[in-house]
C-alpha cells in the first residue's frame, strides 16, 4: 500500500539531485568571470554566502518537518507564520525569481555552447533560437510527470559534476598564487566588495530550498526533504568554493573578466582543446539540467498558492499526469520574454544584472521565511526547540538575507521592489474574485 502511494514520487537521490541541479547551473560556470572585477576578495564573499545559505537551509529543513506533504516551500511557511498577504508577497517574489532564473539558465547554456559552436557567439538570432528551444523542450518533458523530470535531473547532475571535479583536482598543479594579488582589485571598499560578491554568489545557491516546494510529490517527506536540502547544499558549497579558487588561480584576472566560459578556459590550460570542449559541454549540460529543475518548480509553487486562492485558479489546473502544466507554460513564456528583451548586451554583463535582480526577488522570500520560522516555532511551543535557539537561528537567517539585499545594489533593489509592488493590485484583484465566486 505504501509502495503504491509512493509510486511516481521523488526519492532521496532525485530530491538531492533536484537541489544540486537547481543550484549548479549558471552560477558556477559564469561566476568566476563576473567575480574577476573584484579579485581574490570575492572568495570571502563565497564563504559569507556559503555560511548564510547553510543557516537558511537549516531553517527550511526544520520547517519542512512541520509541514509534511504540503507543497510551496517558502510561500507555505510564510503564510503559516505571517498570514495571507505576506505569503502572497513571498509567492509573487519567488515566482518572479523563477522565471528570471529560467532566462539566466538559458543564457548560461548558450554561453557554454559558444565554445563548441562559435556561430552562437556571432549570431544573436541563433543564440536566442537555441535558448528558447531548450526552455520549451524541457517544458514538454516536465509536462509528462514529476518522475520524468526527476530522472533527467539525476542524469544531468552526474554529468555536470564530472568536469568540475576534474578541474578541482587537476587545477592545483597549474595554480598561480600571484593571481590573487592585489586581494581587492575593484574601486569598492572591502566591505562593499564582500557585500556585493556575497550577493552575486548567493544567486548560485538559489535552489537549495527546491526539495521543499514539491513536498507532496516526495517520498517520506519528513526524512527525505531535510536530508536532501542539507546534503545538496553542502556538496554544492564545496564544489563552488574549491572550483572558483582553482579557476582564479589558473586564469589571470584580466582574461577571466572577458571569458564567456571560464571553467572551459581552465581545462584548456590543463589538457588543451579537447578538455576545453569537454568542460564547455559539461557547462551546457549543467545549465540544461538546471533549466529542467526550475521549470518543475515553476509549476509547483504557483499551484500551491492557487490552491489557497491567492493566485488565479489557472495555476492549479493539472493535466492527466497530475502536472500543473499551465503554470509551467506561463513561467516559460515570461522567461522567453526576458531573453528576447535582454539579448542585446554581452553575456557576462547581462548575466550579472539578472543575477542581482533574481537574487533580490528570491532574498525577499528568504527574509520572510526566516521571520516566519521564529513565529511558527514560538507559536507551537515545541519543547525540543529552546527559544534562544529559535531566535538565534532565525536572527542569523534574517540578518544574512537583509545584508545580502544591501549587496544587490540600487538598480536591482529598485526594479525588484517595483516588481514586488506590482503584485499588490494583483493580490487585491484575486481576493475580490474569490469573494465574488461562490
């Protein structure tokens, strides 16, 4: 009976690969180029974002045990702790970060493929065609069921880790410590540089909460989700920090800042053209796999919100395989629009702006979830959670999210705030429609 109930659901390894796969995509493969403008001090930013992310992952892990079989992740936790309006803002902001993230993954995939297919670097039309093709092909794959998405996630996660591990272990033989001098090459103060780079690197960690979102499609969620969240976050943290240190130690900063595929350049130093192509292919697979995972989330989160009548009912409509396909179609359509509107800039410049915008709209849900964590646990008065521990973990998670918002910069915060405020009349409209409907 239990086996039949779990049929078609995600197990530990699929859930862990969803976490790792949604994080390791655009972030690690393009990040060294974006960070090159700050130099070695960006490693401190990595460490800060890693520590903050682990605290946030702990918060999500604890909350997932209290909301078994309840999908929605940050939205569900915020609504339970802070009410409908706060829950809606979190869902709205997170939903924005999802479809912005889809565009980022598509851009990163195209960037990696330029090493193997130079025409993509020369032709914007070809680049857009390949990026859009990947988005819509994976939307079709996800429409066939959560297990189909999970299987692809496992395969692409394994494939993406192979070249990264090769570079981490082999790159230290080509390491040059002089690449880290001076430590801060930017015009920003050390504090500003650390704050900015910690926010930029945090984007590479977005997705650590992925296993909490399709909770009702996970086997034994009380054990699987917390384990997958922490295990996936720890593995990804090690890959990111070691990988970035090695690449910066191999490629001079001046070259790194202009590189469309820095990990491929690093492998080129080690093995020549063949290895460079291998990593470029791995980077493309990584972004492709991340696209797959985020498209899954793009349907699951608005479905949970729509079930609570805070999003339009169309988002909870499912096909015959139980997939909220309309939510995925809308998310993929918006992501396609972001690609078309922004493909006039260089890949690295576009990536940097989208990182900051996507980070801000995801940080707001993290901020509210940290506050909701304290509210929920104090309200439940759990004997196993002393109030000092609750406030301690909640305060660290809240403070880190707030600090990272500061690092997002004025432009990203401005446009991110506008996007959040656009949601308010949308919330009023949905509430009014619900009152009108029987």
